[in-house]
C-alpha cells in the first residue's frame, strides 16, 4: 500500500516522501488499492509520452487539460477537463484522486495552489516552487542572474511603454521584448530600433498569458548556436543528456537534433550552469535548460521543470527518452547512464483551421529507413498548431536531420 496516499486518505499529516523508501521502491497495480498514481496537469504530446512511460511501469495515470480528448487523455485511465489556472479546480481533483505525484506538463496553471498543496503534504514534480518560478520570466531570470550569478543576456523589466523605452536603451538594440508570462513565442518580438518599441509593447500586452502587464526586454545574444541541455535530477544525483541543438522560428521550435557538437569547455560550462539552476529549483524530474553558445561562452536563457519540446528527439536518439527519464526520476528509480545515437526531430505543423484533422503522406514518410512519425491526435487546429513530429536516426546528425525533414515534409495535415 502507498504510505503517502494512505495517510492522505486517513486525513493524517502527510509528507512529501517520494517513493524511495528504505526497503526500495514499491510500485502498485493500476485501478487497485495498491496503485501508484500520477496526476498529469497538462495532457499535450509531451504528457502523452509521460503517460505511456508511466503505464509501462504499471502506474495509474489521471490526465487533466482545459479541453476534452487532449492527447494524453486519450490513453489515460481517467481524465478531467477544466481550467487549470483556477486553483480551486486543481484542488478538487487532487482531493478526489489523491495522487502520489502531481506532474505539471504546462506552465499555465495555478502554481500558488500547487505551493499550498505541497505544504499540505502532496508531492509536486519537481517542486511547487520550481513551477512557480519558471512560469514567470521575472522569477527565473532573477534567480539565475541575481541570486546564482549565472551569465544571461542583459535585461530589464518594464511595466509601461516609457519603462520599456528606458529598458531598451539600457540593454541596447536589437532587443527582444517578451511578456513576463508567456511561452512558445507568444507576444514575443524583436525591436531593431526605438521606433519599433510601441508595436512590441502592444504585441506583448495582447500575447501574454497571465496579464501581468509586464515585459522583460533582453539584449540580443549573437550566439553561434543554441541548445537544450536536458538535465535529470534523480535518486542517484544529477545526470545530463547529450546536448540537443535546435532551430526556433518566431519563438517556436521547428527542428531539433542530438548530439549537438560542443567544445569541451563550452559543454563543461553548460553543465555547470544546468547543475546550478536545477539544483536551486530542486526536487526530482527532468529539466530542459535552454542555453546560448558562442565559442566557449555560454549564457543561460530559461528552463522548463518538465520534458522539453525540443527533447522529443530523444524518443529515438536515446535508449531512454526524456519522458522515460522523467518517470524514472519521479518514481525514485535509478538512471545509470543515458546512451545516445545521432537523431533528429522536425515538427509537423497544421496551417489550416479544422475541427476534423486528417493526415496524408505518412506512408510516403515511412518509406525512408530509420524514420518514425508520431501524430498527437489533437482534435482541432485553430489555424496553426503542432500536430505531430517526424523522427529519424542516421549515421550522422546531418543525415538524421535530412531524413526527419523529408519525412515531415511528406506529411500533410488536411481537413476532411
Ligand atoms: N536575448 C536573446 N538573444 C538572442 N536570441 C533570443 C533571445 N531571447 C530569445 N531568443 C530567441 O527566441 C527563442 C525563444 O525565446 P524564449 O525561449 O525566451 O521564448 P519562449 O516563448 O519561452 O519559447 P519556448 O516556450 O518555445 O521555449 C530562443 O530560443 C532564441 O532563439
Ligand atoms: Mg524557450
């Protein structure tokens, strides 16, 4: 039986004990009183893979999102559709389901409620404070740059156009303007000159998610390349995946590959930064640490305390995907080593509005050896949406990228 949930059920004080108990890790059986239960807050494509990996270990999965039939919901044992920015909704489901682990998959959730639930003894992955700090660019930037003294782009925060103008002249042009609460490039733009700032301010105010009324303005880093350093905090310590290189367009990931070649010195610096920032956030699980690199210089950009979209490549390039690593870390299972081979991923995007998506060309794509297509099963597209991913392995990263690109191009999203 599960010590955490038994205590939770009895109403006695609960402690975030995790699952590593002195006699070893005990896993239950789904839909039985012994079940080990994960509550996924966010049921997108990354959540779906987390659910699959959890189920492979006999974990019971409850999936939540703002809409019905989200990707992870389609395979979960149970699901709930509700607005996850409303704390009382999250609390209701947690108290009903009594999960062993609350696993956020997206940023836009009521993180204050997670902090409160953690205080009451529920286990939030990796830790409630990590989800709160990283959902807000101000929280994570101040932690990284001011507390941990990690190198970052020059930055200012601004609550009005006047403050933005002052901030931009301090960090210099060109600069990036981003709502303090946003992801996937929403509300983000680059200003080349002072005259661009009014438009950037309006764009940020419209595109931001939390309506903080605030932006961060960052000086542009002229990096040679950018990487995601997938970093996993687990029962045995901290492990790093090989660097994932990627290309972003309008702040949205299009293509990623692994391993991205780095100098020894740059890799060491990147790992040091990742270790520090994930250490400060704490808890167990996988983190996507986003870094900019020029020669041997490394800048911290931001971090996700959960699987990262650019890390989808690990579904084929690593023996354990980032989602499997997340699940192992959550459950207190060992992660001895993380072997990697050259691989690549390319997003499959819908550029049409549809409530009945269908796909042509998967047969053509899969003729290419060493190639896979994953379709996420999203029920609709508002006009632009990531609907799937093409994955490939190759003799080299260049070879894998070429194959993944050809496979992605072969697949067309249509409306029937
Ligand atoms: N200061 C900067 N200098 C140079 N490039 C930048 C800077 N800030 C952002 N970018 C570019 O824009 C991309 C998206 O920025 P960022 O990661 O901050 O936004 P995001 O909305 O959180 O995106 P995502 O959710 O996809 O990670 C970066 O990966 C990088 O390519
Ligand atoms: Mg980013």
